[in-house]
C-alpha cells in the first residue's frame, strides 16, 4: 500500500463540511480485499483492540486495505481524545486506487494520525509489533501542543455557538473573529480594544497600586527595593510580615509570601531576582487568595485559589502523597487540563521545611501540608468557584480597579478573609491586576460550577444578534464565472459597499488589484476576509481550489452556479463525468447559509437540480420565463430573473423590477446571449444581498465590458475599420457561446486565433475547432505556453483534426507564439472584417492588442 498526495481540506469540501485529511492510496491486487491477507484482521485487532468495525465500501463484501487505513486514522485520533467522527474511502476508476478522507480537529494531528495508521497497517500485514500506547501518547502530546488552550478555547467555543466565524492567525493564541470590516481579534484573554498603555500599567505593580489607591481601592502598602538591605528596610517601614515579588511578574513566579525574618527575605529576594531585576516589598495581607474576573463593566466570575497541598493519611510520605494527587486525570503538565500537576521542587521542599517536614515525612491523618505559599493554578493550586458569594461592594471595587488601569478583561487578585463582606471591613486589599488573565479556574474550577466567561467576552466583542459576518457571494460554474464575479462586485460597490473580489485575474480590494494571477482558490479568498477595509466579498470559486483545500469559509450568503453545460477539465483529479463535476460544483450550494440564497441557472438541468442540496432559498434565472421550473417557482412566490421584450425582469410573485437591456452595455443591447446570462446571475446575487434597485441599475449601466473592467471577457476593439474581439474562452461551451455572439455581428470575413490547453481531453480540444470551423473563414492555430504536459505540436494537431471537413473555413495557419499569431491576424484584417482572438496570457495579450489598436 502506498499513500500519496496528502492534502488538508481546511473548509467545507467535496466530501463533507468537516475539515479533513485527504490522501490517494494505491493498493496492490492482494490488498484490494483484506480477506486475501490471511490473519490480517486478527493481527490488526490484537495490535489495536479499540479499532472500530470495518465495513465494506461497495456492494460486495470486500474491504480494501485503504479502508483499514481510513478507519485506523480516525480511531487513533478518537482514542487520543480528539473530537472526530467522519471518514470515507472511495474507489476511483483506476483499479486499486482509492481516495481516503479522514476528519481532523487539528491539522498536524490529522496528518500524524494518517502516518501512524499506515504504520499500524504495515505492522498488521507483516506480523510486526506496533506500540499503540506510544502512538496515542504522541498524538495526545501533539494535540495538546497545537490546539488552543482552555482560555482562548472557551472564547472560540462561545463564538462557534453564536455562529461567529474564527481563524487562528498564528500557532499561538492570536485569533480573528468575523470577516473583513466586521473582524475583531483576541490574544488569549486580551481583546483588540485593550490599549498597550493599559497592559503596561498592569505589568507595573507599583504604578498599579498608586492608581488603585487614587481610585479609593484598598491596596497593601509597599515600594520598590534595590537590594536585600533595602528590602529589609522596606519591610521594617511597612511592618512584618511582608511579601517580596518581581515588580512586573506573572503567574506567581518568584513570589514569596508571609516573610517574617531576614533570612526568609534574602531567599525571597534571590527567588524574585531570577525572574526580574526590579523587586517589590509590600505588606502581607492575611486571608484567602481570590481571583475576580472583570469583563467590560461586569464581574463575571470569582474563585478562591488554594495553594498546592496534600492531606496526610498517616501511611504515605509527602512525596508519595504528591504522586497520588498528580494521578488525578484532571491534572496535566500544561494548561490544557483543569488542574496542573503539583511541582515537587526546591520551593516545595522549602515550604515543607517551614512546616517541619521533608519529602519522606509521613504527615498524620487529616494534616494539611502546603507545598507552596502562592495559590497559582500553574504550580498545582486549586480553585473553588465563589461567584455567587461576592458582595456587591467587593464587585464594585474589582470593576473600579479594572477601569482605573484601563483593561477590558481583567483578573483582579484580592486577599481577604471572605468575599461575603466589603474589603475595607476586613483589612483586605487588591494586590494585583492582570491583563490577559487565565480563565481556566473559572471555566473548569476544581470545586463548584464553571462560569460562561467565554460567552461574556464574546458579548463584549459583538452585540446580540451580531455574527461578525460580511456578505459573501461565491460564484462557480463552467463558463461566465469571472465576468459574473466582476459584475456582482461592481453592483455591490455601486451601493457603497467596500468590496473585495477574487477571480482568475487576481485579488481586488475596492477595485485596486493587490495580487495577480489565478486567484480563484481559497487562499486568496481567505486573504480578502482578513482585510479590514472589506464590507462585502465576491469569490470566483474554481474546481481546483475546492479539490485542493475546500472552501475558504464555513458558509456564504449567496452561492451562484452559472452553468455546467458539457463541462470542462473532465478527466482530471478523478472528476471524470458531468455528474462528478456537478457534485463538486454544488459544494458552494450546500454551504449557503440557511438565511442565504442559491442562484441557479434554470436552463441548465444539472444546475437546476442543485436546488435539492441547499439550506437557503433559491433564485432561478433563465432567459425563458416559460420554463416549468421558472413558472412553478414564481407561482410559489419565490424569486426568478428572466428576459422579456428586451428587458431584464426580476420577479417575485406579482412584483417586478424591469431593466432595459439597452441600458446594460455589456450585453450590447441584449444581443450577446452569454453576457445576458451573466447579467441575470449577477442581478439575482445583488438582489439577494439586498442591494437597492437604484444601485443595481446604476451599476449595470456603468459596467462596460472593456479590457480594463472585464479583461479577456468579450473585449471589443475597432482596428482600421475592422472589429477585433478578445476573449478567454477555452472549452466547447464557451466557444459555442462566442460563435453565437459573433454571428449576430456583421462581418465581410471572419478570422479566429486559437490555441488549446493541454489538460483538456482530446475530444474537448477537437470540439472547439469543429465549432469554429462552421463560423470562421480563416483559422490561425498557435502553440504557446499552455501545453500542460502535451508533446510539442500535439495540441495544434488535435485542433487541426477538429477542422477536418469544416464547412466554412478555407484557410488554416499554424503559428508558433501567441503574440506572433495576434500580429498576423491583425495584419490580414480589412475594413468590415471581424477577428476573434482567443487569448491565453490575458493581461499581456490585451496590452499587446491595445498597443496595436492605438498605433492604428
């Protein structure tokens, strides 16, 4: 078995809505059914007893080894604790070749699971060992390393529950919510509205206390110190006991509390100096350690933090008791679990010594033994939820502290006997405020109920009912995609929306191209959704991008399918039939939002049939309103767009909006049929985005199909009294549409310049010139940069075969080079002639033609 072409499908895709790993798997003849491998399944289940049942992939009972790989990759992830459920194995038309798809929750983990599953299959086949425990540990460790921590994760989960899209911007905890101009960003538990100055203040504990004191918030006395002697002097000024800590530390690192002697102070100063150069001494406040979480103007959670400790049983040593406590499955080495393992280090030994114990001491039954003086969860402490106990005056002081520093999300550290009464009444104080506070103790406390802090943070980012989305229009089909995308973007911009667009020419933001080349894939679309100056987005969605990565978004507001026709690129990537192509193209229809709109070509039966696959509503378009599907749809009070007496008509029930096609330059008064189809699709999409009809009319009138607005899409030039048309048509359907348009235009003699893309089927290449041979007198065949794996001269040979017996063509030339062919065609033109130039290098060819036209 050989595994190749492993891809990460990072969005909704051909197979499912899940993020998935896809691989091509080649099986040897004997591997096409594991029944032909004696003892294989028995050995497999001995190596991995928890692997799920194997089910036949087809109508017979055969189970190929590729399917075992699929099931193993999914089951390994599930056993490692990853929330995955979907997988699939599909046989291709090539014998022994399968497409294997396995869901992942973290891409790196999914890829590793596939590699380990391959090793497992090889071990079972060859009767070799496989270390299942090591494999699962490897997956768990990687999953914990790459997935979001509990704080950021809780915010993301809250966003998902509200339907707000998110995207990780780094491997860490920097996350974007929403799209375009509606985006917001967080870094762990810190939001984009929090200023750098506020964060800097929070790190300066002395300045923080000064500000809080000015706001009437109780704080302990203290000051910065320069050396141990100065620290001891400060302790004498303040009065023992004291706390010594780094001035701008975090997570309790380097903090020594309840210092009563010079020796303790010297050790504490040394410990603090390991983390920071600037050290503080402040009054030690007796009582419990509380963490109050303030989000915006509210106290949303509170927890009492207890230092790491064990309770004696009269039998086990302190070291053994720590080992017993650390076996709690809730405790881990990092922040991914609700509790952290207790550290048994020099600090713990020092704390034991203060209590008269060492590591091998056996505490009496019931005796509480503290392993650290501070209560941070990161060192093994525990947390008890006390949110419901917080006195209103305590909450008010915590909120005032957060606001004084300027933090939108703030962890307030309070030391007092109880939160049931005001801080001032018990001599307590706020000892610290924290930017980007850890949320783990509130989400999953050691004791008590968890609090919805992620939801509270999301509520500060987005108001009720706001999902952070901008309108996204996705366009796919065989022909007309780019023109339709450009026209939709123009209509949205005419309404005042700052519009981002991707197509085969590049990426555009508010009409300015920021990237060039074929940008019809998901990477370009994701870049548009990242841009802060985009109020709406229109994406050309080509088959290649869907196959490579899936969609760039979880759902769109509008999904447009222009046509399927006789298809294009058939035979590539296991898309061999029109039905295969339709299943791929309808991915955008399947992922239209429930309150969105699928815009479908009613004149194309395959496209019209996609109506069954959408969760949204449907707008049908077709020139002929008498089509049964159009009539039925309108009778149901739903939307259709059609042509009537020289007008484009958008109708819903009895309501109609009419636009004269004479006011739509791109259609040349309605004569160019394929442009009329593109306009109908674009108008239906703009209507679905609730663009006003006034803006739609203005947009249609001002969209002129020239090379600077719609490059390579029926661009018309006047050259010495002849008509020159440049177009990127490159499949039989597109060629037929162009011929239909050209035949409506008068000409003494017609010439066409054409090459062919080598990645089409032989019959598709021949069909192009079969069509052209019925409509053109001169045919110039050229060979240039688009051979795509074909031998030199092979494409031109197929094009010439298509011209055999052509009823109109009387002259055929074969030319090397696109621009040479263009020049030769232009040189032959006489006044009244027409030349159709099917360009390959769109920008360069158009510039070349424009230069020749300008020179006359």
